[in-house]
């Protein structure tokens, strides 16, 4: 049995003392004020044991991490039909890149880049009765925690500055790949990204993807095969043009967000979440990636 608590404490200490902490995202003005000295890490093992270090109970903006939960809900609602509207290939480009979308006739490369996530938001808007309320409840149920909420200041901040997302949504609409009005889809998308959760809440919410047992069917309403596919998409597309680097350094399926969070998992073993708001040049948490590399190296627990 490994001493996970000591390993997390050690990783946290290294991160807190790091000189280079990356740059906090400022293109969503509300996110620019977050202190980059925050560092949290939380591990939940398959037997339900929890270990945390640093600021692992401080809520942060989950941003693109929400795209995985939106995808799971869309797969639970319409199954295989999702793949008529979005592909499953890595893009090799930044999360907000538009060129491929135009060349590929409005079919996004995958559901984790912004254009793909906007298509998934459109699916949720079409199939949920009260989309924002129902999606929030889904996340709360997964995490078993009713304290999780949208941050409307962050959602509005992105509404005022998210010009590339408006461009992506308009392109999708021009290719008939959005059923609902652009403004309605983006209002939902900006809200899903604004959800605030702590590392421990994220680990709990993503537990179903590491656990082939009851949680999948009971709460997430997914099959094992659908969970396998979500993990595959996280491995190949979860870090945009840094997906190869994350697989190379860390060796786990995972997903990052510009709020500085990263969630990653080893199926049948554990879920791990880190939060460090400073990002690297590709928009992924600088110290989060380093921390996860240390974790899989020290514990020898990765998929490879
Ligand atoms: O749409 C956006 O640009 C943000 N709401 C989310 C982007 C994001 O988190 C990219 N991930 N690293």
C-alpha cells in the first residue's frame, strides 16, 4: 500500500515553492484576479478513500473540464447520434481555433475543443426541459453535493468578451450544425464553463469514469462502453495541441480548463484533480501538469 498522503504533500510542497507558476488566463476578465499561488491536489481511490493537499477544498472555475460532463449527459440523452455532429479526432490545434471548422464543413474535430463543446451544448439545449437547471443538477448528483453552482459574473464576463466563441457558433450555424439560436447556445455554454468546484468535488464528480460499477448506470446513465469512449477522447483530445505531451509526461486520460484545473484518471484505480491557476503557453495548468507527472512517476500508476 503506497503512502498517498505523503506523496501528495511532497508534490504540493514542490509546487508551492516553484518559481515559475505560469500565467493566469485574462481573456475572461473575471478569471484574471485569481491568485496564482493557490495549489490544490486531491486523490480519490476506487475504494472511496480521499487524500488531499494544499487548497484542495477551494472552489475554482472549472471551465473546459465541464465539457466532459456535458458530453456524458449528451451521450446519456441521445447515444450514438452525437457522432453525426462531432468527430472524435484530436485537432492538434488550440482549443479556440476556427480554421479546421470551416475546412471541415462545420463538423468539429472532437467534443472537447470549443466548437465541439458548443455543438454538445446545443444538443443539451434541445433535449433538457430546463437546460441550465437540469445540467447543474446532473453535476451536483455526480458529485453528490448540492453546494455546486454557476458563477454568473464569470459567465457574463465571458459573454462580453467571447468573440471567438461567437465566431465558432456562427460558423456552426452557417453549416446547419446548431439547432438553437447562437445566443441561447452560448448562454448555456458560458454558464456550464462558469461552474465552480473544488479539487475534491471534481474528483467525486468524475468518479463514475474510473468506476466500471454502479455509478455509471445509476447516476450518469452511461454504459461501460460509453465511459470507455469518453476516456479515449480525454486521452487523445483533452489537452488540445498538448494532448501528446500530456500522454507522454503523465500517461492518463484527463481534461484541463483555463481556470487552472486538471482532472485525470486511471480506470479501475483512481481519480486525481489538481488546481493551479497559472497556465503554460498552450493554456493548460503549468504546475498541474508537472504535479501529475510526478504523481504517476512516483506511484508507477499510469495506463502505460
Ligand atoms: O470557451 C472558452 O474559451 C472557455 N470558457 C473555456 C476554455 C478552456 O477552459 C480551455 N481549456 N484549457
